[in-house]
């Protein structure tokens, strides 16, 4: 198979790696977050998906109810939305609200008031990137783009010209308002999730779905 790959295709793949790597956004510990003083580099994560975290030992099993605050869109100067339109940010925040509520309902009873055994979840959308129309899908089939995406799949990284979403999660004990857990995460689809490459926000929405599943797993 390698003999069929022409040198120019390899060169294009290398250029693709360099260009897309330069365009990739690495999340930061956003200074405007309430949890910012607690966040530390996550030494247990080498994927880049959760670079900052605050995770003291917590007995999650005693919590049975959950308040989900309205998703907020981060306004700090260190946001990572680039030139994304406000309408797209609002669409992602709305999708996040619905998706997390639906997924977490499998673990918690929804609540609206603070009380015993009740958590409060705050989700802050801090950055996002749209997929590049046409190129996002085409790069999955083009030889040079295909080589890049195969490499990214193995590494667990984002695909070529693909959108992503970055957000912060803060979890509080609703009665004491004590911060129990917080993290910043970047989520994106598998490079060969073709459906997620269609539409400018599809990849970001897929990232939100993956993030919601990961949070539910944290509580089990």
C-alpha cells in the first residue's frame, strides 16, 4: 500500500499537518472563570482534551438530584471563539443546555432548588471553531488529507478542517455552594465521523455530545 503513495502526496500530507497544526486551538485556564483560582494543569491527560482540572476526592454517589444552570457564553478577552458569529455561539449554547440535561437525566433527578444531596452544574462555553465547508468532508477522501486524518485518528486528535468546541464545567454542592469539581475541555469528533463533517456546526455539536457522555461517566 505504501508503494502506491506518491512523494507529492506525502509532501501534501506534511504541509497539511503543519498548516492545520498551526490553526489548532489549545484551551487555556480562562481568567474570568469562577473556578480559575482552583484549576491546575491536568497531569493525567496527555490527549489535550482536558488540559486544566480541579478534582478533589468527592463521594458522588450520595448526590441524587441536579440543578443545571443556563449555559453561559464566556465574554472574557481570553475567549477562543475567533471570528465565530454570535448566532452560532448562541446555537451551540442552546444545544449544550439540551444535550447535557438529556444525558444527565439518566443519572440524576432534575431539580430547580438547592437542597441536600443536590449538585449544581454550571457550563460555560469558552470557545469554538466551525468546520470548513466542503474541505472538511473532502479531506476525508483526498489522499493527502486521508493520510493526515489517519494519523490524527491514531493519536486521538481532531481531523482536518474540522470544527471543535471548548467549554468549562463547574460542579458545586448546591447547599454549601462549595466547588467540588471543575475542568476545561476541548471536544471534537473522530476524524472519520463523516456525518460530523457536514455542516459548519456539526462537529462542534458532536463534541458537545461526547462531552456530555464523558460527564455522565464521571458520576458513575
